[in-house]
C-alpha cells in the first residue's frame, strides 16, 4: 500500500501532461468565424491553404490558431472634412466590410488582427476628404448626398483593393453643416422656391391672356368676314325671299310700297 502512490505517480503526471497537450491541441471555431494556423516549426502563418472553418480542430500543441470574424461587419465613422470652399463639414457614415475568406492568412500576416484601424478607417477617411472637397456646402446639403456616398464607396474600395478586405457598402447617414451656413442655404432654397412659384403664376397668367386675345381675334375676324360678305345684292335677295315667304302665308296681307335706300322693298303686313 505504501508503494502504490509511488507507482501511480508517473501515471498521474502523464495524465496531467496529456490533458495539457489535449487542451493546447484542441481548437473550437465558432459560427461566423475562421482560423489562421501558425506553425511554430513549419514556416509561420499558413497562407497557401484554406483557413480553418467552423467546428472542432486538433492541432499540434506547439502551433497556434488566430481566430477572425468573417461575417459582414459595420464600421461607424464621424469625420470632419472640408468642402470645396474650405468650410468644415461633419459626415456621419458607416461602412459594411468583411475579410476576404480565402486570403485570411495573408491578411493576418500583412496586417494582423487590428486591420480595421490599420487600413479600413484610414481608407474611408481619405476617400471622404477627397470626395467632399469637390462639393460646396449647398450641394452637400441639398442634392449631392447620394453622389458623394457612391463616390466615397468607389474610392475606398479602390484603396482596399489589395488589402485582403472586401468593402460591401458605404452609407452617408448625415451631413452636418455649421448652423449659420445651414440657415443661409435654407433661406436661399426658400427664396428660389418662391421665385419658381411666382414665375409659374406669371406664365399661367400670360397663357390665359393669350387665350383671351386669340378668342377675341377670332371673333373679330369672323365678324369682319361676315360683314364683307353682306353686299347690297345679298341683302336685296334676302329681302325678296322674306317677302315671298310672307306673301305665301294665308293669314297675311302684304303691301309693297317701294324700296328703301338699301334697295330692299318696304313691306307692310299684318295677320
């Protein structure tokens, strides 16, 4: 019985070492993550193979695994940049990004786990300064937000093209101008709107006046044509026709006593 602890001691030590080795060798990678294997005695970071996927893995105890989130992530940025005329503008933007899965080893080797601070943030800030510097505060406030959003995305994506990072979208959530500039722009926009409304009323009134003039001119032309067509001969013929119709009436008595200056007969009749 006294010898049993001495015999069991190597087994206990072996079991402890085995547990430690297993603990060092076992790696569990969670959902939406991937692992980069580092071989201590085999060339360092593995860049020519696929990353370790989700689930349980066993590695040599002297090696390491660096775990990265490979799902789409979001970066929020508040940036102060200058407009084309040198005024300070605040841009609230966010970027959707994710590491390129197949290049995760290269990303770890060249940039490391803090790649967000090393390349993504500087890239989006640089692109925002470049793009906003092309526009005036009025353009940024009124009509160019979608344009600068697209341009920032294109320029940031170009910067990150060889950085093993995939940029999915850039969203400009807010553009904040100095209060005095914002108020001046709003006044100008209001004045322009009122001017457009006034011009619309003038155009409408002008068209109505043209319509009245055209209608009056048409009536005047019609009366002139009618007057020109009523010659003395036509009037005389019309009078004769009226006399004949009146004489044909059984209840009428017609007396023709001559004609007036117009050449028409003067007719006295009754029923």
